């Protein structure tokens, strides 16, 4: 059984960094390559063992270049839809407010992972792993030609706005929590 330790970040045919979770999940999500994975959300700070496990069924990231006040901007829209596959909390997922609570936590967790991945690549590594240059070249070819020579210095200054839309499609066959640690069926 193969085991993935992390992702190698490569620039100019040289490895510059290996990233591990949670940043590697943010990188894969932004590259539209997040597949065959389950993510957990912990809605109860008091009980760290209790969690809701979600399997993403659809993940799509879209980069939309723009300009605001003469500065380059990039809007990143991330849409993710998933199914709850395990609920080890005492939270029932039948009432819509409970599902909305899990969705909000899931959405915030994904946004944090995307922000961490972008901060690493844009500010620390100063490398365009997500194709910002291609997006600008395709959307604004005349402005791109004028700025192409300064791309290396301008790229870290681009303001990136991340919007995550997370939805839970299915909550499972049982409305009651399953597999609560310490609970037995006697």
C-alpha cells in the first residue's frame, strides 16, 4: 500500500520544498486535484475525539484575475460538495441548523488550508504554482505584455481574495450519530 508523505514543490526543474498536511491539501484543492480523500471537522472543542468525517464528491477551484485601484487582484472561488460518511459526535444531522453548523466549520477549515497554501507559494516561495500569470495573460493580454517583465517582483504583491462555498449533499442513512467513542450497544 503506497503512502504519500507530502508534495514536492518544483521550480525550474528543482525541488524547492516538500509540503505536508494541511498545506498539501490546500495545494491539491487549488489545483483541482483533491481526490480520494476524507476530511474531518470537529464541532465540539471540548471533545477532541468526536468528529464529523466528510468525503468530497466535487471540488472545483477557479481563479479570476482582476484589477482594483490600479493593483492586480485575484479572486479564488472554491466550490466543494461532499457527503458525511461518519459522525462520532453527539450531534444529530437531521435538523438543518446542525448541518449548516458543520458546513460552516468545513468551509472555514477549507479556507484556512487554501490561505496557507497561497501564503506559502506567493509570499514565502514567490512562485506561481497556480497559474496566475496564465490567467492574467488570457484575460488581459495588453496589460500582461506591459507587466510581464516585472512579474517576479509584482507576483507576491497581488491581493488574493478567497471565497469558499462548501455544501453537504448527504448526511448518511442514519440521522443519529454513529460510532461515538465509549458508547456500546448492549
